[in-house]
C-alpha cells in the first residue's frame, strides 16, 4: 500500500492516514469491532484493499482484555492482513463511503449534509479528487 490512504468502515469510520506510523495501534475493543466489519482501504495508487484481520503484535493477557471494557483503553501495536480488490475498486470504495455516510453519527456530516457529501463522493474520479472533495466538505 502506498500512503496516503483512506480507511472506510460501514459503521461510519472514515480516516485519512498520511503515513504508516499513524495507523499502527488500536485499542482492544476497536480490534474486535473492525475484525468483524472488515474495513476497506484505498491507497494513493487507487488500489483498494479489504482488511481481513487486525492482530495484536503480541498476545493480550486476560487482564488487558477485561480492563479494555473499563476506563483503561491502551493502544496496542497491531498488524494487518489484507486482500486486494481488483474488480471495480473506485466503485467499491464509493459504495463503502456512501454506506459510511449513511451510518455516520454527525462526524462526517458535521459541516455538510449527507446528500452533499454523497454527491461529492459520486463526482470523484480519482483518489486525489476523492480526498480533495472530502477535505473541502470537512469530512476528513
């Protein structure tokens, strides 16, 4: 994958990642959640990848897992397993972004309406134009 990239999950999580060190740690609850949701990544070469597994770099003990459901949410270094999507990658990422916008709880649509944001996503014809539109709409 070539940075920068955009991560998109069906629950409304959309994140622009400029460099690899910005994505190397998750908390335990996020690891569990996104292992189920299988987010998509589009990189600057317009390749689309599906995250198939997020794994802690070292095994978690029972105490870490229990504490994750309290006030204690440490970031855990992780590794990703991904599968490249080769069939219609831009269409797939646009569909995923539309689904994320529909699931959004006013993070992506804080400064614009969902319809305006969806139109911007539909109008994008490249990674660069997609990022530019999302930045212009203050969604990332």
